[in-house]
């Protein structure tokens, strides 16, 4: 009889479960279609399966991974992952096209917004010091289905991020070699299928495989290499910042509109320009490109007079697009060629320029291409637009949270690592962008390689070698930062039974070796064959959704009642009056009812945020026009979010304290959710379709395998008390790390 009661039932063709005595029916017996018709109990049972939460037991079992990392290791990992090669490119692009010198404020706004998510990760890292990051935090708070969604999103983000950075590393190295690898592979192994790259990138794939082998060797050795590359990258950025402040000119932050090239050329009436220059200024395009777009791409530095005899007005030579050293770059086509004759280059310009449209207004083309000058040439809206782009420069700090099971003092080290890494990254971005816009006017910045061009502008051309070394170090640390958390997410999901158990195998060096090699192999395949430019937005969706989930989980966790708390019976009360009572006279301690109020308010906020994001994106033109109904549809969701926030704020919080907690609850997490949702709504429809395809594959895997093999499905109810998350009694002691013995890990 006892054996029958312990029998595990599984669905499958031809598998008919045994009958069990009355009172010992399997809890999901109504789900067997061969025995009886579907019932409401079946739906309730499935709902319980999807919402079951991970039990963190008192005392925390010894980890299967090696607890050997310090706070310095985590800071280096966070800085290396976040401070990638974008710091060498992003500042120039945003300053020239969106923010101007106010890019320093754009990075400040982006850092504050990123800190909202960072604070939520820091609190959970202190409360749940295990591997898994947003996946684990969702599992212990909102249930299994949301945990799988978070983990599946993180896998998508890390795999695409790893492959993208590997291809960027390969392209940068190929650039230093004169593009020999690209030309050879393009000639002998070209691929012309949709979705595939122009040619296979064997170098990028080999780099991923090499680093996967390094990571499988041991976490301590890998973090040591990461610290070395990160330190070198920070030193290069410090050199760039100091050099910019030494060679910079504060007048570049105070440019007048008359100083901009459009205004000067317009007032001159394009007189005295040599024929190709005058043709371009008069609205000629290059190979079909709009004149304004081309004007933004041509650097106007070191412009010299036209060659003698070629000026349209011989009285006084005017500036021409041909400089004294050769020719300025046209949309990336030309590079400096000092040995070329300027007259020959002038003729070459005439050959590639096309006739202008007859009815095109020159004055319209020249207005506001570079703003109005000053510190905010594009206005405060341009500064905000730059901040939305700079926000993605701070993505990467969440890799620290995935290392919680390998840190010696996670309650202290994880919050410190996240906060300090974000601070260091902000100072680096702030310093580089300030130095860049001080060294040369913002409208002369190169969008592809701003730092080398800026050093050329101030006469320090040899500094470009230091920039090249720093960019390769930044790409290396960014690649390691993407590859570190990827196997930890796989390991955590496989250990919990949601993915295949062999992925939870741990080596004798206490490293998730199978998950490391499998994830590295998938990323190497992507880097080898696929065109990843179209998948970057998909990666952003996964990251932003994970940030929002963690922020919501912090709210639910902080307002969760204790295990023995019960509601005081008050008889039958209308729902409206009940909600009003919780707003006016909330209980002194969290209760199941107050926790339910918070959950429903958070659901309402999520719905209203989706509506707000849609209105702010789809109705942008109507909002700019001042349409009354557009403004009303924008204000109403904002008022609803504010009311829900006040309702949550009135509820009592749990008195359990962790080593770090998010301040200003519930406003900071709700603000983080709102901003993340608006950023997600701005992504393209194609990215959302690709994301939904990825999620469909994940749901097939979860409902086909994970839901039936979850370790939580085999936990008997009431078997062990749940650890109150954040309790200071939860101590984690470091475990011995070595090669002399193998731990008995889950899945081995």
C-alpha cells in the first residue's frame, strides 16, 4: 500500500497508471484523459504546478560549486562585462547625432536608471546567495513558470551577446591586419543565404571555444585572467580621460550656431567653393544618399582652400572638402591618402557626386543638422534620446548575481560588487565622453572610431595604438562577462529539473563543465555562421524583461507575510470597502490579504505600463501635435500607476532584514518597471516576432519536459520549513576547492 502511494505517475501514450486506494489518489488524477473527463480540479492542479515556488531550506546545503570569489573578483567581472568596446565607439556616435556635449548628462541619466535595476539585483543577491540570478529570484517569489521565462530569456541574451562580442573581436583584429581574413574568407567561403553572415567567422568561433575551455578549467583561474584584462582596459580609459582634459578646450562646449558648418556655408551662399564642394553644399547627394545624412558623415576638420584656379569665385578661396593631406572620408569610402594629388581627388569627387533635385531647398537641408550649438545643441529632448541609447551601455552588471554560489561572502560581496561596478562604469563613460567632446567639436566626431580621430585632431596620433590595445582588452572582458553567467543559468535550471539533468554535472574542480561546454558550443556556432545584427534587439528584450521581473519580485518579497501569519476574520465585506480599508487603515504586520493587495496592485501596474508604453510609442506624432485624446490616454495610465503605487506604499512591509535592501519602496522598483517597459516598446516588431518564436521553443521544452521533471514536484508538502529570505541566520561558509575530490552534486 505504501509503495502504491509513493508511485510516480507520468503522462504518456500507452502508460496507464495503477489504481490507488481511496484517499491516496494522485493529486493530478483528473488530468488523465483515459480515466475520466476533464474537470476543474485538473485546471487548478496545473495552475498549482505552474506557480509552485522553490523552497530554500534552513541552513542552505553545501554548494556543489567552489566558493572562492571575493568582492574584488565580482567588481572586476561587473566592470569588464559592462565596460565593453562600446565605450570606445558609443560616446562619439551619441554625442554627434543626439546629445552633443550634454552626453555627460545622458550617461548620468542612464546610470541612474540602470542603478534602479542594480539595487533590486543587489537585494536579491544578499537574500538568495545561489546561482541563477533573475531565474532563481523569480522561482522563490512568483513561481516556476515565470522562473522558466526569466531563465530562458537570460540564456537568449547571453548566447547572442557572446556570439556578437566574439564577431566584434574578430572584426577588430581583422581591421588591425588590414582586413586580410575577411577578404580571404569572402573570396573562398562566401555565404549568401538569408540570415547567415557574409562568410563564416572561424576566428570568432575558435575564440569562443578557447574561452569556454578556460572557463571549464576553473572559475578562479578565469577570474584572474579577467582581472588582468579589466585593469589594462581601465588604465587605457584613464589615459584617454586625462589626455582629453589636458588637450581639451572648454570652448567646444560653448559653440554658437554661427560656428556650425551648416550656418557658415549657408551665410556664404556657397560662393567660392570649388565645383564639387559647391555641388554638395547645394544639395547634391552621393549615390542616392540624402545630403543631410551625408553631411553628418563627413568630418569638416582641417579644411583647406581649394586648389588654385578651381574656385568658383577667384577673389578669395573658400573651404573645400579636399584637405591638405588628401581627402576627407565620404560615408566611410575614403581614408587619408597624403600622397594623392588634391586636384586629382577633386576630380574624383566630381565623378561620384550626382545632380541635385531641382525643387530641393538648400536652406531646409542646412537647418538643425547639428543643432544650435552650446552644451545642449539638440535640446533636452536630444539629451534624453541619448540617455535611452546610453542605457544599454550599462547592461552586464547582472552577471555578478549569477555567481552567488561561488562567492565567499555573498551577502556582503554581491551588493558591493553590483553598486561599485556601476559606479566605476559611470565614471569611465563620463570621463571618456567629456574628454572626447572637449578635444574636438561634437559635429566633427567620427561615429565609427571617435577616439583615434580625436587624438589625430589634437596632434597625438600615436595614442591610437593605446586605444587599439584598450578596445581589444575591453572586447575580451566583455566576452568573458557574457560567458561567465551563461553556464550558471543552465546549471541552475538543470539542477532544478527544468532542463536536462546532464547539464548540471560538476567537474572535480567544482565547475559546471557540461553546461560551460554546451553553451560555449552553441555560441560558437552562432558566431561562425549567423548574421547577429538583427538579433541584438531580441537580446535587449530578454534583458529588459529580466530586469522588470526582478523589480516586481522585490516588491512581492518585501510585502510577503511570515509563515505563521493569518488574516483577522472580519466577516463579509464588499471588495471596494476592503481595498479602501487597506488604503486608509492597513494592518500593522503583513498578512495574506495585504500581500494579495500588493500582488493585484502590481498586476494593475503591469497592465497600465503596457498601455503607457504603447501610447508613448504608437501615438508619438499625436502627442507632439498636442492631441487632447492622446494626452488623456497618456495621463490616465500614469494616474493609475500612481494610485497603485500609493496603495502598495500603504501596506506593511516584512520586518525581516537583509544585509542590503532597496530604498524608497515601492517607488524605485515601479519606476524601473515603467522605464524598462517603455524601452521594450520602442523595439521593432521584427524583434518581437523573433522573441516570440524563441519563447514558443522554450514553452515546448518546459511543458514537454521541465514541468514533469521539476525537483519541486517531488517535494512533499511540509517536509521542511522554508528559509525566510533575508534572514541574517543564513550563513554561507566557503567550501574547500581542489582537484583531489569530487563533490556529489545534483545531477551527478
